[in-house]
C-alpha cells in the first residue's frame, strides 16, 4: 500500500517510534532533563536537547555543516525507510504522480514562507555553490558587459563568476568594500559599490555575511543603489544584484524576498539546520526568465514534454526548470520542510537575538585581550554569527588545534589570509563562551 503524502509529512507513514530516533545523549548535563520533556521552543536547553551533538565539546563551528535537530532526523529516516521499502513506488507516488502529491512543492512552500516569497520563486539545489553556479552560468552577458564583485567573496562565488565570464566573453572586476573589517562602515561599503558601477556593469555579486571576516553587508541599501542605477537603464540592460546569502540565511532576522536583491543563493545545510546537500535559490519570475537552465530538470513537465515532442520548451524559464535533475537524495531534500518548521517554531527574531548575544559576548571578551586582534566588527548590526580573530604568537591553525584539544570546535578561515574563527549558534550556552574565552586568554 503506498504511503500517502499527508501521512508521510505528518510523520505517521511508518513506525517512527521503532526507529529509535532523536534520543539525545544522556550525558548532556545541562540538557538531559530538557531532553526528557516535549520540545519547548522557548527554552534554549530544550532546543539543544533536539540535537545529537557530542556534549563533551563546545560546538562553535556549526555554521559549517549543520547537526540536524530531532524532527529533521525523524523526517529523514521516514523518507529513507519509504525508499528502502519500495523505492519505485515511493518515488513515483511522491515525485512523478499527481502534481499535488509532489513533495518538492511542499519544500518550496516551506522555503517561500520563510523567505516571504512565493513557492514558484524557489529553485531547489544541493548547496550555495550549486545555486551560484546555476545563476551565473545561466545568465547571458553581451560582449563588453561585466560582472562586478568584491574581494571578500568565498571561492564558489568568485569561481562561478570567473567561469561564467570565460563562457560568455564578459569581464569581471573585484573591489574591496573595506580596508579594515574591524572598522567596517556599511555606508562606506555602499558608497564604494555606487562609485564602482559602470554603464556596462550587468551583474553585481556580493555576499551577505563574509565568512572570512564576519562582516555583514546592508543588502537593502545595496539594492537601493541598484534600483537607482536601473532608473537610467532599459529593462534589457538592468543591473542585477546576486547575493551569496548563506551565512545570513537562518542567522539574521530578514525576509529575503523583501531585501531587494534579484537572485539569492544559500545552502539550507548550515544555519537553516537542514540535511546535508540541500540548498535553494530565490528569485522573482522576471529574473528566472533571464536564465538558461544548466542542468536538465525533472521537477516540472514542460521541459520533459518538449523533449518528448522534439521541440524547445515553451514559455519563459521558471524556478522549477532551474532545479537540477536527475534523481537527488530526496530524503534529504524533503526533510528540509521540517528544518524550516523547526526554526519557525523558535522564531527568526529570537534566533537572531541569541546569535547576536552569544557572538557579542565572544567579541567583547576577545576585544579586551591585548594579545588578540579582533577582525569582526563589534556591533551586531554589522556582523552576524562569525567572530574572526588572530592570537599573537600563534597561527590560526594552532589556535584551532589548541581549542580542539580543549574540546572547543573552532575553524580557520579558508581564504588567502586566514584567521581563527568562532561561531556561536542556538545550540550554544554562555558557559561555553566563557570557557572558550578563558582558553584564548591563557594563550598570552
Ligand atoms: C560565504 C560562503 N559562500 C558559500 C559557501 C559554500 O556553501 P555550500 O557548502 O552550501 O556550497 C560557504 C561555505 O561555508 C561560504 O562561507
């Protein structure tokens, strides 16, 4: 008997209780009581109890690759079980049967609710990297047009731009938005962008929260600059704002669809706490129409019907045409629904405030240490969930190693100039911040 989509989404499709899921580690001292009680989204101990994170570590690098909360693990296991029990029927019923039974549509609906947009504005990807590549590779630049970006982008953004320019013959230019990240001023960053835009600049690519410094850009103000520029342009030459949004998405209290960018790419396997290998791109229909798909999609009928009828697809490109086929790890993609539900239950504002509070405490503590150079701006409006710093007499790698030996998970930024990096999230507590600061203080 096929598992109905409603039953699967509600969690009753298979005997979830038999899967022994979600049992938090008994030794998690501050959360073990909370684990025994029903989930209370207003209690941070109860939030932490939803994760299987090893309680013997302070996990201050969770931004990297999410540990999934219990409801996401449970959904993932339900879907996996459905695939293991009857892979053909399970996929056919939930992906290729009736339009209204396609679970990916529920993923888009959950994502749309979170971004404040519409389901048909969401393409589902496997990562931020894939989203950026699909955007830049899909855009057509005319000869002489350029992509303007910054020196602060991470590898997948710079590389997507470089590869797109290689293919289309366009040019690229990188500008710094600040000299000192610690003294970063958003007005100056916006002014630098305004001054750098030229008549032939077709695309502006920026990152919301810089993973090399912790700086957060004011996307709304940058979008205002783009809007001003576009007042003087024909629609066909519109300047397009592309945002690598991964480290603001799930960390900052913003409705992405209201920020004013044209394309927004993010993974959902970092701050959104979804399964690994998941992500999305958000854009309005008129912007999707500008893209040529890179990877054949199997999420929507028109491109496949067109193939069967030996004709080009009819109509403008839509988000679903950009969502790549072939078969995905659908159990991962579909369980993203539960990740959005989980963070929505806690509340975007509360998550933002908690991240600002914990990372703020890290920054204040580090700023007081004479042997530490803090690179992330102290003000919470100018940063998000990263704290980048250097310790005199130690390389970033050494700092990360020493912290790890003392059971604090830090990271080194993987840029040309590397710093040590901490990142507190909703799974952390003030005592972990104090412990980390004490270790770094001891490195004098
Ligand atoms: C700014 C930035 N963009 C993109 C990525 C890559 O994200 P993904 O693994 O989702 O492709 C990272 C990785 O942390 C990043 O820091």
